[in-house]
């Protein structure tokens, strides 16, 4: 059985490797954007000659437009040409933004550039997740883990590129008494997007600006440039340009090749195209909007809401831990040196990256629900131990590493889990990605306000509460999906594959799964 499964996944990858590698590379671009702003924010403050309170506006502008981009990204995924076009424009936009940031000497211009990059990031986030789920369906967990590994890789590379060009002292020459140590402390705070408690910090705004951070942005712009070029090459190979393309061709038409390879169905490419054209008027959300809601039970919408809440809390923990672990470490009871505490965010992101890389083979061997249970329990136990051993700086680093490892695979696993429950109707991914972005944005603000009023110890307590709420939501999701499955089984209707076709989604993975089920039956009958 494992050999058959391995061959099936390899066959699916071979038939879709170009699109898969494209989505992975685009997510590397997404990772570059995630982590570059924090370390460079003080140099950008000098460039715009603004106060520290004013420059934090760029954090909000990027994060808010990322949320908007995640929400609207699904509308570009109806066809292969619109999907790849949106990715090409978004990744090219990121390169352009990187290139023009050194030219933004006004705060509002810089905030606008950050907002544009946030919108592009949100579109990339939704489209890449959505299309991998559509292509691989029941086997998507493995490929989603790899996809999110590239986010962590980009987030690790970006600060390394920026670090040699960051100013060690105040980059506005004046009468400022800010030394290198205090500046490094402030930079580590802002690297985690910690924009609270900075009102007491005074930095010079008038004087000669001396900063080399422009080179970091230009290097990242050039490093990102091959990604939109790769997408355009893929579009050319797939004959998707206006003069050569079939405008009604959907993303999964290329999967007909896999069905032909395995001889799984009797459908021809013409028949598949005919079906597709007949449903081309349906939008991405046609399965849950515009009069189709009566055909779904309440559990269908409950799964969307509960799955979104799980990611709301888990991504909120990631955002708040990245943002405030440095502040927690340098204040009582830890009182770590500033330089030592600055490594915590790096350790956390490195653990997330390593966790997603290790989750690739694990996703091949275990179902998403098992990985989710282990991850959720692991996060709760880690945060509980961090609360108990709150005076140990060594355990803070160990706990940060463990937290990153456990929480890393929740996003791809819950995405694959919910889509599998809902039989890939195309709505869940957009809801999941949007909920995750909302959680990361709102819970960071909430944790910052609580820490400001109650002290640094409340940081871990907030994380513990959020994860308990997330785990309780996941348990409720598990029982709702059991009820949903029983309800779907007793309802008269089409097979899952036919219901997918009704929503304009070709079922390559389903067809190949059926072919392997037939192969296994034949194998068991042979003497």
C-alpha cells in the first residue's frame, strides 16, 4: 500500500511539477517580505526623517493590506491564466517595491509602498495555498508543508541580507546621544513589530542622513526578480498568453494528463473541456454563494468557521510570540542581555522552518488530524512549561525552539484537513488564509495592550489562553466533521467526484485514487 501511495504522489508531482515549483518559489518571495521590515525600520525612519511613532504606521499599512489581499486573492483563481497572471504581477510588484523603497523619502509615500507590497503578499498567500489544494486534494498536505517551508526560508534569508547594511549608531547625524547598544535594543524590539512602549524613546529627525540600507533592498529586489520571470515562462509553456490561450481553461485542465497516464477514467480532454466551458460562468465562491447555500447543511458552514478560528488563534500566537518574546526576555523576571534576547526571534523562525521541513515526510506517513493533535498538545505543554519555569533563560530558548517546531505545521494541516472534509469545494482555503491573517493582526495588538497594562508575565499567559481556545475549537471541529460525514453519507446525491465537477473542479487526485483502489483490488485477487 505504501509503495502504491508513493508512486501515486510521485505521478501527481510529475504531472504538475512546474506549477508546484512555481507556487513554492512565489512563497519564498512572500517570506522575504514577511521579515524584512522589522530589522530595517530604524534606517527607514532616518530615510524619511520621521519619529519612531510615525514610522510604525508602515507596519499597520502592510498588515492591513495583507489581510485585504488574502480576502480578495481567491477571486483570481478561477482559471489558470488569471491565477498565474495574478502571481506574476504580485511577485513583480514586490520586486518593484523593494527597488523604490530607497527612493521613498516621505513617510506617506513609504506607507503607500508598504501597503502595495502587503496587498501583493495577501494575493500570493491565498492563490498559492488554494491552487496546491486544488491540484493535489487528498495528497495536498505534503505539498502544503513544503510550501510553508519556503515562507520560513525566505523569512530567515531576508534579515541576513539586510544585516550588513544596518546602521550601528544613529543614522541621522545630530546631537543625539543614542549609542550602539541602545539602538540594537530598540531594533530588536521593532524587528518583532513591537510598536508599543516606544513613546519614551527620542531619536533625532533633523540632520544629515547616513545609511546604507538601500543596498539591502536593491539586493532583495534583484534576488526576487527571477520569480516573476519563471511564472511568465511557465505561462508561455502552457500557452496561456492572450494570443495563444484558451480563456476558459481552468487551473486543473493540465491534470487531464495525469488521468490519461493512469487510464483512470474514460473522459477525454475534449469532454473535460466541454464540461468546463459549460460551467465557466460560476465564480470561485459559487459553491457557497448566490443561491447555492440551501444545498449545504449547517455543518458545512460550521466547519469553515471553526477551521478559521483554529488558524486565527495559531497564527495569532506566531505573530504575538515573534513580536513580544524579545521584550519579555529583557524585562523582569528574565532580564537577559539585549544581544542574547535578540536571538530568540531567529531561533523561533528557524524552528518553524525546520518543523515544516520535517513535517513533509511525516505528512506522507500520518493523516493531518493526527499531526494536528500532536501539534496542538505540544504547543499547550510547551507554553505551560514556559510558565512554570519562567526564571530559566536556558529553558526559554529550549521552549522557543519547541514552540516553533510544534506550531509550524498547524496551518498546512488544518488547511488540508478542512478541505478534505468539505471535498474540495473551493471555499475553505480562502476562509482559512483570511482568518489566519486576521488573527495575526488582531491578537498582536491585544497582547501588546495586555503587556502594557499588566506586565511582561502576561505575555506567556496570553499565549496559553489563545492555544487552549484554539485546541477547544479544534476538538469541536473534529466532532462537527464527524457529524458532517454521517450527514453527507445518508443524503442522496452524486458521488464526491461528481459534486466537485459541479463546482467546476477537475478531480485528478480523485481519479488517480480510484485507479489505485482498482489496482489494489486486482492485486488482492491475484494468487
